[in-house]
């Protein structure tokens, strides 16, 4: 990730983000890289300023993306970022916990509010009931659709436990920092299937083919298998 004038650039410049009070981190790139690229309809729960959705659209430009957030300020910034990248995102000022809708989606992605403590001004990543958050996200996945999230490694047990109530084919993909323990974990599963869970070897959080070159994790795993 690099700063260029008034923009953050993600995926080697394929996505431009205006610098603001809340700037997407590499978590957004990783979440988008983990998501399947064939979804026609996508819901981004807690879209923030749009980092994950815009990276996803860089990989899947035909997707119809809907973004939810409780912050009007976040949504305003997201709208600007979408326009900058010539992308159309439906933005809704809604709380996933109270959103009254019958809509379901091929893919639901989220970077949930997993931290505890005093929230920052933008309210991101703080003090939500993670199990309830995941449960509400799963209610918006269509049958045989996919749910993807990125979370702190300390919350994985709770997240997998909640996901396994409705999802099969659960994939667990750790991301390692400077130490030999995971800092973040990517999780996905499919609604209505009974496939086994798979724990992947994982990658470094600074893995440049994803962060710099914009490869999806499916691309990376394919290349690794060819080498092996």
C-alpha cells in the first residue's frame, strides 16, 4: 500500500482511496482477495469507506454491490471513493442487527467490529456482539451462497462456532505477521452445504503478490500447487 498525493492506492494502484478520517488497511485487500470472483450480487456489511468492496470490484467488475453502514460520514466517503474508481455501489445507512429486509445475496462479506475498548471517532471495529453480527450476516446469504469475513485471530473460535451452525465447506486461512502466530484469519463457508472444514497453511500479511499485484488467494494457491 502506498500514499500518492491525496489518495491511498491499493492493489498496485488498481484502487484509489481518498485519505480521510478512516483509511482502509490491508485487511480490506485480503478480504476481497479471499472472496469468490463469480458472485453476481454482493453485500458488504460495515462497508466503511469502501476499501474491500472496491478491491472486490477490481477482481469482479460485473458484481452488483450493496454496502451497509451505520455511519453517514463513512457512507459519504465511500460514495466519493466509488465515484473516483468509476464504480457503482448501492449504499444503505442501516445496522445489520436491525435491518428489516428479505433480500439475500450470492456473497456476503464483512470485516466485523471485533475489538473491545474505547471506540475511535469513526466507531469502526469496536464493541459489537460478534456472534450476533455473524448470525445476522448469514441470514442475508442466499441458499448455496457464500459468506466471507476477516477477523482477529483471537476471535476465530467464536466465529467458526457461529458459522458452523448454518454453513459447510468452511475454509480457515491464517495470515501471519512478524511472529510465527496468526494475527488475522480469513474465514468462508457456504450456506446449506455439509462439506468438511479446511485449515489452510496461510500466508504472510505482507505477501506482495496479493497486496501489490492484486492476485486473489485462489490465484496464489493455484500457482503454488503448480510449483509443487
